[in-house]
C-alpha cells in the first residue's frame, strides 16, 4: 500500500472475499480516542482508506467522502469494500465500517497515483502566515473541558491569534490555524493527511460554544504526497446556520505545497 507507515493502529487483515468485494478485520484503537473513549472520526476514515487501498490497484487516496452514522467504542471491527470501477488512472470503490453490530461509517472514494500525476498547475491559495512553532501555543489533550487521548498523538502549535478557546477567551472569529506533526516524529503520508483533516478543535469553540460538535460528513481531497517536516493547517467556518456549520480545511507541507483540502459538515449538540 504505497509503503505507508502511518500507524500500526491502521492495519487491516483480509478475511474474506476476492475480486471486487472484500472483507477486512481491524481493531479500533483507544489510542485515537476522543470523548468517552470513542475513536476520532478522521482516524476511522484513515483506517477505512487503508482497506480501500488494499483493494485497489492505485495506491493513493484522491477524494474520500465519509458519512458518519454512529460513534463506536474501541474494539474489533470489520470493513466491507466493493469496487465500483477500476480504470487506467483512477479507481473508485465504496466501503462500510461496522463495529458493535452496527454501521459506523459509509465511504465513497477514488484512488490514483499521486506520483504519476502531471499537468497544468494554477494555485491561487496561499499557506497561512504563522509565527514560528516555538512562538505558538502548544495544544494539550484537553479542550472544551474534554480529555482527548488522540490529541496526545500530535504535536500541534496553534497560532496565538486563534488560540483564545484554549484560555477560555474565545476570539469571536470562527477559525483555527497552526502547525502540526506527529508527536513521535514520523512524517505524514497520504492516509495521515486524511486524519489531519479532523485533528483540530471545532472552530465553533472560538465563538464560545461549549458543547460537543460531531461531524456529519467529511470530504478530503489529497492533492500531493507531503514533504517531510512540519505541516501548516488552517480551518475556517463562514456559515453557522441553525446549529450546523461547515469547516474548510487546508494543509500545506514544508515546501509550501497544498497537500490536502477538506470540508466537513458538523452540528452543535444541544447542551
């Protein structure tokens, strides 16, 4: 699977099926847990993407869309993959993650080979301007009053201009940006980028929201394999309507390349 070394917690094992339909077993790790010991949504997406990569001839996720149906506990799970189309340069498949006897996640994804992609390039977006990592606020494992073990797996440095939520002083602007990398020093790969898309605290916390903000749907576009080193990440919300908000995410690598774009729809739980 493209030599990915994202994490041992994303390993999957083929247990049945062949050809266009395959079944994998896996374990949902509590090391990537958020509230109540439940695995982070980006981790669930990355785990499912690994099963998709194992089922397709093309190595890299290009577009991955996930709808979140339930929030599982850690423990055994299985992933069913069905190929939709295998082409010369792009393959598409669906996947279903099941845990605890119920569907957790439904995914539709297209895979290709990022190293082989060529063509015209025109990028108008720019990486966020940030103070150096040492001048940014280190994110701890607690935000909004919740302990989140998965946050310990990242080294996240938040731009002080958007870090008010961590000091109990929301900025009033629905944005968060900063530096991010794995805490153990490993460099990110395309599967990890999918995880990073769901790694920051909700932008709504800078509007004074104090309840949980779960994801309904998340789409990630992997644009390039990231270069080693720190990644810059930004997340912005333009519209909060009737308790639902979109979050637009960009991730830039150490060579100032846009390596990931994502958008998720989330909702603020009554509290």
